[in-house]
């Protein structure tokens, strides 16, 4: 089993839709979590950190469930510009483990 | 603010040739530095990380090496490239621990 797994995707959704990404991790010692987005042929960029209590940044909401070792990202009112690959990141000590990513295409 | 620079942006090299990719960070001191590789359509693979000058940790044994001659400079090298070395090479920095990493623009390397 891989240390970090994500929905295989791709997700194709219409503009304005709500889309949810799921991520599971296998190592219970993991202590920090992030979501990154990566545009085609570009570098990953930090989207948001994931806090135990859940956190929101505009249209984006991240949730963490430590008991189930599960992280989610919700995008509301999706825009064309949200089209990208979304990477879940799990941190254990100094070790950042990136998930394989889920590709999102928002369609007009 | 902090910035990270990588060069070159693209590189085409023959099999067996040497490689040197450079990464520099500005606006911070004593950052953690990282080299990743991303094969086409695949996830990020950590190659090396460094917590200080001259301190290199290798995650994957292969024909690549890394060096950190200065605090904010990280170099990825190879004496002889293989076809399998093709990919998108990304340098990143962080303040260490569980702080997020920030990536450079990447170098797209093609081996012929």
C-alpha cells in the first residue's frame, strides 16, 4: 500500500459545481498536511495547509480526520481557472510525502 | 520575500553526458533545500534534501548526486546521464520541520 493515496481521477465538472478530493495516508505518525495545486508542466504551488479543526479559504475547505487517516479538499463554485492537478502532502518528521495527485478539469 | 531560482528551464542532453542543475534561494538564510524529480504523468519523487551547507541526504540511490556549497545554493549533478534520468526536476526550499515547501519553476530534462 502506498503511503499517500488519492482519488485516481480525472474529474471533469461544469463551472459552478462543487468538487471534493479525498486523500488517505497510512502512517499514523504523520503530523502535518497540505494541499498543493500543479498546473500542466508547471511547479506545484501551495494551496493551503490542513488543520485539525478544518479550515476554509474562500471557496476552498480542507478537513482532516486523524482517526480515519483521511484528508479532504472541497472546492465550491468551481472556476475554469481551478483546472489543475491537486496534490495531497503528508509530513512525517522532515519527510514530505506527495500523493500522486488528482486532475481536475472545469468545463465551460 | 523569499524567491527561488532554477536554471536552465529546459535542457536536452545525450546519454552519457554530464549534468549540472543549479538552484538558489533569496530572502532567507539556512533554508532546508530539496531536489525532486517528476516523470511524465507521475508523482514527485524526492531525490535529495539538505538541512545545511555540506549536509546532503539521499533518498534514492542512483547516478545522481547533490551538493550544497553555499547556504542558499543547491546543485544537482550527474557524471553520466541515463535515458531514465529524463523528467521534470524541481528544487524546493522550506524553513524546515513541518513548514510547507516552495518550489522553483523546474527544469525539464530530455535525454536523447
